[in-house]
C-alpha cells in the first residue's frame, strides 16, 4: 500500500510539473512578428509603449482608418507610443500590404506580419480592425474608436 502511494505521488508530481511547465510556456512563449523586409521581432521583448493595430489588407473598415493614420501616429508619438500594424501573412497579403503602404505613404517599418497567428490568438483578435495600447509596464487597453482618440 505504501509503495502505491509513493508511485501515485510521483505520477501526480510529474503531471503537475508537466502541466505547469506547459502553462508557463503558453504564458511566456515568444510572440514573433516579421517586418516587410523579413526582420523578426519578439513582441514580448518590447521595452517601450506600443500601439498594436490589427488589420487585414482586404478589410474595407481597416483601410478606411488609413486615411487618418498619420494623424493618429503623431498623437501616439506625443503620448510616447510606437505604432505597429499587424496583419496575417500570405504571399497575396504581402503584395497588397506593400501596395497600401506606398499608396498611403506609410513607413514600411511600422508594418509586421503574424506568420503563425500567435499574436492574433494571444490578443483574442476575432474581428478587425482592433487597436490595443500597451504601456511600458505592460498594461493593456483597447481603443474602441480611433476618431474619439484623435479628439
């Protein structure tokens, strides 16, 4: 009977460590984004305040926001935030994104692709456009309406 409890304790300990290790990995796994020129960044390593703008090149609501994006960027800059545009990756979205960056005269360095979907998943992005502010302390807030933010 004593041997049974010893084995059960080992099994439970093993399962606990395995499950807790998986949970910790899920909480802190890298969130990689790729720029238009292929540069890879880990969103978790960002030490500055950022604004994440989730969008898609074929989303008309998203593209309509691009008209006021430069003004939005200026206000973000005054508040100490850097803008990061995030979309999913495919060859088709890559070419469409490149064309949109040129059409709206936006710097390529603000546009990133979520090739694995991990960033979309982490922020529970099920509809777009969606905008989050993350301050230097890691506090996250959602911007409901970009127009109200611009006022």
